[in-house]
């Protein structure tokens, strides 16, 4: 009964924690409606902008008419704010500028160095400047950034029409409320090129005159259509302080910043450009600068990244519509943004007046406590705070040894380490087997199924090493003899051992820089564990009740002082760690369950279970972080409960001789109970999986993303537009045509092909696509491996469309005695997306003409030659500019450079329309048409 009651107490506490966190995330303010006063932020007014951009205009990809129409709409809204200021705010100077920017730079995307080029991207800016402030040239302006372009095949309501709408409504509220005073200039940047890898933000930083005024920035983003806004990246203590002190509903966690820094999430935001630390800049140390090639200086600003993070299932899909956004989310985000803008403006002015500086800001550790408040402290202080648990644990260890204690500390270290491994491994096995034998990603969009798979397996795994240690003969003798002191020694060894592991890990993380901010979680656990251990040893050891009944009878029965240290006492003492770490772990668990659908696919032996095994590692690790440090205590409570019901030593010896396995009966009961729990919940999960609407894990509401590419490979040099649209000419020019598909997640594309209308069967599966044919999607193809190639015919109408859109190429080579330069002009009738791959020993690019050598390769070929990837995008604003891309590359005269290039557009062809129409309803297609060509220089 003791084991059952203890387990029930743990379950109740965790259930309350989950319920409280869930209610907190869904506790959103009542949105202000259409009749709201002009001096407050109104979700209704902001959502009008969202509907205009996402529902009325729709697709707003770079190079399409939609992004231009969106710019015109937003410009009219900014002009309305300007007119409002002229009528109502004589104390404000409001100025609007439209920037058309072109440029190139280098950035690391998904752990892959890539050169990025862009042409004719549009930025809209409105600056609100108090007339009483200093000259605008001073570096005191606060930048608020949001992008209005959308991803391919997505109307982009949450990502990021809502971001733009929030920025516009915040600007309007500041102007519309005479009581609101800003202390420094505030610049609102609405940029038209974030989804093309942050090009427009870079254009602002290197070309616009206002960029020199900016001292801090706030980036508004979204990775999902729902949830409270969360600060997930920051390099500014000033902005964090402003957020903490002013935001009505602050939420933040630095763990996500550490995860982004590791490159584990295949996504990036404009924060990467604004906060980019340029080697050779004032913010980069000489040691850092010596390690890296010098790159063009840009960024170097302190700022924060804020985003809504739930429901990533609609992220970058056609389902990112305004109707999917929950009421209250935009109001919550807008209230927080307005508050932080005003407070940050005040604090920036104060730093200027006090000459405090804060040119780059200070690195901080920050996290929220159940969404009620945010804790933040500078990282230089974290170096000390994160060291304290290690010092205390070592001191406790030495004190225990000095007192003659025989606490098994080494056993505690090994038990805790293997407890972590087993917790993760058992979760991976459970998720993996479910994927292989039942259904891959069966938990997608269904977190309750994921919980049913995770919790029992991880609980079982985390207890296995401790069950093993308590089955050793020495431990069994202690339990049989009901020796409370000896049992306590085992507890001390296990707790000190686990604290040594966690405190050492916190120290290593803080000093090495790997997940350095996230060590705060282990600080909470170690301090709680040592406090609980000290409380048990010095307060609960021989504590007796005042009734006498419990003392006399049970003390005698238990062979010594009655130990009243209960499971609930352990949980109460650990409550701070449970609240802080458990809240973060649950948030991360729900976030990654949605986000895993964009984190790649594999064609290895585990390909079908790729996502399940990844989520098993992530979820198992998160679960152990929020539960594992309690296991040494819970194992002790279980052992103590078992010892109460164990026979006396004399009886045990007689019984063990007659029944040699009887001494292990309690242990067998524990193992059997845990295993039965796993099997029961697995059965429940299996039933729920089988009750789903689709045999696949996806649905029309939670779709599977698939890149669908209509590919044409040119036989010779691209001739440009052709008037002869005959099939014979097509066969002369085109070497190969196909439809290639690329899976974004690990559920095999074979499932999609089987469900397509008019699908053809393949005995050994459809042929895998040539990796070179997926050049247009680079670099995401480095972690998305599930692809197929379908041979389809070509209609006469498609030939006519193709011949009107063929690109042209001109190559001129100038050779010198020590260097040759290839001048390349690529022209397309449409503003498309280019990807160029240069293989060979190049010495300089036009994309990096201001950088010092050497160039930075994206990867290396099988022959060991460097490969340089360059992406180019552009808008067509009339004339040749935007349609023709001119660049050059240098190499030694004897070097032979091999160049592959793909030019893609998102116009639909008859064949592409037919393939997309035949896809099952649970697929969200991302269609493009690509022309591929190779040449040498």
C-alpha cells in the first residue's frame, strides 16, 4: 500500500503542475473589439490588417505580385499614422521611408555556410521621434522589426502578417494616445524579405541611413498560430529588464536560445542578422577574430527575439490562415510589445543621460516561473551561481567522508548516470517500436498519445538502475534487518552522487559555452536535493509524533526510530525545482512535438522511425530533467516501504533456503508493476492510434509537408525564350523532365504515393531522386533525405509555358598571368529563386568582395574539392534589374570550376497542377518549377 500511495502522491503533484501550466498558457486577455478607444492596442484593428494581408492578398512570396501589393497596403496604413500624428501629436516628428535594397553577404544556415544574394527587396519604415529629443543622428533609436512576406505556398497569417499588424497597431497606439510619451526615437521596420533567409534585414543594416541610429532592436516573430508570446533569444540586459518590469504577461526561457545556438532547429529569424557578431567588429574579441575569416561587418546590435510558439503544425503551410489564430493571442502580444517599447525607450534615454553605454548589451540567463514572472540575471553572475552547487556538493561529500559515513557515492554517480541513459533509451525504444510496428509519428497533433508512450517507459527506465542497486545483497540485508541508519547511508550516497553529476554538468556547461545558460535548471535541482537530504538527516531521522501511538508501536515494529520522512515531504522541498524545470520541460515537450514535422527525414535503416526516435531522445531527456533528480529519493521511499513489510532476518533466512527467490519478491513486484504500467499505457495508446481518421498520422488539420518540384534539366546552354514551341525542339533542349518530391518529415513518401489518385504501384518502391536534382532546396536537403522521382509526360501547353520562361546564360572569362575572372550573367523572364553551387578552388566571389580570403565552403565534394553555395532572390520592379543577375568569380588560370545552377519559380504548370490535385487531402504541397543546368568556367 505504501508504494501505491507514494506513487499516487507523485502523480497528483505532476498532474497539478501540468494542469496549472496548461491553464496558464491558455489564459489570454479579452481582446479589445472594434469600438475600442483609439488610445489602446486593439486586437480587432490588428486582425483587420492580418485578414487584409493573409486572406485578401494571400501569397506574399518574394518575386510575386502579392508581396508588392502587401507593401502598397502597408504603406497606406503608415501614411494614415503619419496623418494622425500631424493632427494629434505636435510633439512627435513622424517620417516614412521606402527602401529598395540589393546586396550580398555570408551567413551560416542550419550549420551550413551559405552566401546570400538579393535584389530589389522592399522595406517600409516609419520613425516616431520626439521633437524634444537629441539629434536623430545619435545612436539612441529603438528598432522594432517584423516581416510581411510569407513562405512558399503559405498565406502567412501568423508568420508573419500578425507580426506586421502588431507593429503597425503599436505605432498607431503610440501616436493615437497623447498620454504616451516616448523618450527616444522608435523605428518600425516592416521588411519584405525574411523567408528568403533574412535578406531584407541585412539590406537595412548595411544600406539605410537610419541603421546608424539604432542602439537596440526588438524582433517580432511567429513559429505557430497559437500560444503566448515568449522571449526565446536575447543579448541585451536592458531590453530584458524592460520586458520584465513592463510587460503585463511576461514569458521567457533561455533554453530555447541555447538550442538555437546549437543549430538543432532548422529555422532562423531576422535576429540572426541584427545580433550577428561580425568578426573584426568592436564586439568580437581579437581571439575570435583570428579564428574566423573576416566577413562584412553588419549587425552587432543588442536585442530580443519574441514569438508565439505553439501550433507549428500550420507553420509554413496553406493552413496558416487568420481563422486559425486564437482570440486573445494578438491582444496579449500587442499589450506586451507596447509596454516593452515604451519602457525600453525610457531606459535607453536614461543610459544615454547617465553615460552608462550598453553598446552591445550583456548576456543573461532568464526564465519565467509558470508565466507569473520572469527571473533574469547577468551571465557574469551566472558563472558564480552555477558554481555554487558544485562547491556545496563537494563540501557535503567531504563532510560525509570525514564523519566516517560509508555512503556509496560512486554507486550514486553510476546509478544516476545509467538512470538517465535508461530513461532516454526506453523512450526511444517505445517510440521507435510504435513507429515500426504500429504507425510512424502517431502522436503528431495528439500530445496525449505521446505522453502515454513517454511517461511509463521513461519512469520504468529511470528506476531500473536503482532497483538493481537495491537488489544487491548488502542492500537486501539492510532492508531485511530494517536498519534505518544503513538505509539512510544508501540514500545519502545516491543523492550526493546525483548532485555531483548535475553540479559538474552545470559547471561544464557554464564554462564550455555549450548550453551555458541552461545550467540554471541543474542549480535548482542540486540545491533542492541537498536541502531535502539535510532536512531528512537532521530533522526527520528520529522524529516521532506526539500521540505516542505512532511512536511506540511502529518504532518497535521497525526496529528503531520511526522515520516520518514521507514522499510528500520530498515533493514539497523540491517544489521550486519542479515548478521552474517542470514548466520549461512541458513547454519544450509540446513545442517539439509540433516542430518535429519540419526537422528532416532519413533514408537510413531507421528512416520510418526517424522522427519518433528523435522525439524519443528529446522527450526522454526533457522528462528526465523534470523527474530524474527525484528518483534517488523515490527509490529510497520505495525501499523503506518494502522493508516495513519484509520478514525479520531469522524468518528471511529460513524462507530464502526454502524459496531462494522469495527474498527478491518485493523487487519483482516493483519491476512487474512498472512493466505492467508500460504495457497498459501502450495498449491504451495503440487503441487511440487505431481510432484515428487516417492510417497516416496526418490530417487536413495537421498536414504533412511535401516539396513538389517540376524539374527540367537542360541539355545544353540555356537559350532564353524560344518562339518554336514544337515537341521536337523540346526534345532538343531538355535532357530530362520529372516530378521530384521531398519529404520534410520521416513518414515515408511511399505512403503519400500509395494514397495518390491514380497511383502507380512500384514493386521495390519509386526511384529515389538524384541529389543534384534537389539543388533548389539546398541546404535543407542536408537533413531531408526522403525523396522520390516520378516520370511524367509533358503537355503541349506546358511546353509553351516552359519555352516562354527559359533562362539565358552569358559567360565571359578574362585570364591573367596569375588569375582568371569569370563574369556570369543569368537572366530569367520572371523574378525567381536561384541556387548556384560552385565546385573547385575559387579564390574570390563578387558576393564577398569586401571579405578577406579565404572563402568559406559550404561542404566538400567526394574528391575533396570545396563547394560554395549561393542563393539569390529578387523582386521585379520593372526594367532589367531583378531579372538579370550578374556576378563574377576568381580562380587560378589552371583551375576548372564546375558550376551547377537551378532557377525556380512558384508559377504553376499543368503537370504540376495535376500532380498536386492527385495528392491526398492530408498533404500540404509546396510546389515549385525548377530548371537545372551545369557548365564549367
